C-alpha cells in the first residue's frame, strides 16, 4: 500500500508508469526516468513533487522528484517511501559524512555528490566550517531552505555559499545565481598531504576547488624526480605544486586565466616553492611556440575543462582531444611521462585511451599505460549509473 503524501492536504502520491521493457534499467539501480520512457501519469504532479515510479506491470520501482519540463522527468531518491523533509536531509547528509570522515583526516572534501549520495541534483563541498552548495534540480531548489537548515543542524557552519552558476540549471528551468546564505566571504587554508592551498570558496571555479583530482595530484609526485615539467590548464596549480613539492627540477604552469595564474603565484609563495614559472597564455599558443623553438619537457600534465556537454558534440570533442595530444607529444621528450585527464562524461574511458594511443602511433611514438585513475572517492560512482562517473586520469610513458 502506498503511503499518503503529507502536505497541507493529505493526498495520494501520483504514479508515473513506465512503458513496457523500460523498467530494467531502473530496477538495476539507475535513478533517472526519462520523459520518453513514461507511458502515463496518474494524478497531477507539479514540478518538484514526489511521485511513485511503477513498471508497466504495476511493480513499484521507487519514489522520485518529478519535473514535467525536462528530459530527466523523475529523479529517484528512495526505493521505499520516505518524506523528503528536514529529517530526511539530515539523515542523508550524515550518511554521506560518515564515508568522507573515514577517508580523509581533515574536513575538506565533497560532502554530497548528488545521485551518488541519493540526493539527486545536490552538490555540497566542505571547507572545514565553510560550505558551498550547488543545486542542479528544480526539486532541490524548492527544498533549499531545508538543505541549509540541515547543514546548520549538523555542523558549526561559519559560512554557506550558494554557487548556482552551472548551465545545467537552465535545463531545469532555473536561473543562474550566486549568493552568501550564511556568514561572510572568507578564504580558507587547506593542507593536502603537505601541499597547502589558499582557497576562496565563494570565488573559486565551480564550487570552489577541484577535490576530484586529489588522489591524482598526490600520485603525480611519483613521477616528479629531477624532471622539467609542464602543467597545462593549471587552474590554481594543483599538479604544478605537487610536482615542485616532490622535487621536480622545474615546472611551467600554463593557463589562459590571469586569476588562475595569480592563484598559482600565491600558492607557490605559500609553499615556499620557487621552481614554478607561470605563463598566462592559451595552451594551444604556448604549445605551438614551444614546439617551434624546440623546447621539450620530461613530464606534461593536461587537465583541460570539459570538451563536451552532450552527445551531439562528441565528434568535435574527440577532434579537440586528438589535436591537443598531437601538440603535447611534440614537446614531450622521448621516454617522457604524460599525465592526461578528461572530465567530459560523454568521452568514455575507452575512447579517450584510443585517442591517446592512436595519436602517439601517428607520430611514431610507442605508449606504455602506467596508471588509470578517476575521481577521488568523495565522488562515489553508482555502478548501475554511468552518469556518476566522468573523470578519466591516465599516466603514460611515451617512447
């Protein structure tokens, strides 16, 4: 028996019934119901309302948040009914917290990673007593006061910053916004196993800091001994700082953003590292000039922004990754190390690896794959939901 919906007026929860054979993916653990998979709707749910999802044979598959205006029509958040009130949010955030506390010795991490923590459309990053919140679904937007109250109930929060600048919000019919919910704008200092960063959660890119590359940054230290290194798309200098910290002879950090380059300078000073040279220039222009002058590096890191946001742009993205790696290999010395990443979800790992291998072969180079990595474990993956995995990070030796 389905539970009642507890609103101002008690009513039956609307039912979304799937077309025949569309239930297999949901039953296996996927949490999105697409609009073209729906056979019919019983009731009159509005945007953000809770609905029950049923198979064509009337088998209950779970409960989710409904949005009639998007391709993702239902985001499932539970298999057995639970009211999404403040108690619900506190419980889900506490469960997410227990994972992170067991992984990291300090209080800097992605606290909530959307669907992977069964809070679809919600991202929370923690910077000790400061929190950035990114809301990517209409249902979470309607419940954001509950989210903020839950954070304050669980933590001694000095600051909560709303970072709703992602274009993904527009797909949900939501405006872009940025605001301070609690406290004042402040910087924080984060020690990542010996490398220190000054972070501005309210001003940094996306939600303030790239925690997803944490383990890959630390792993990069293994390749840093007595090398001349190049960090492309360096952002705040995460890889450059780790390479210099671990003994690289020299590091060049390249980014087109003058603000990012200034952050690299500041973080270099903070860590008393004087082997990092910064270049505020487009990566393609830098690589072209370096190749023309015969300049080479023993190690190159490439961590570009996403090349694609949808399937339609995959061919252009593949061409972009191929061109980028062609230019990188022109400046990578024989036997050099390539640390290369892709955060484009629609470029799958196999495709990415084929691009690197084929590009090297075209230039008469051989490739040894040394390491496969992904996002840090504060970005857990749901095996039944490939959309929760996006970051690929590989280490190669190019001969």
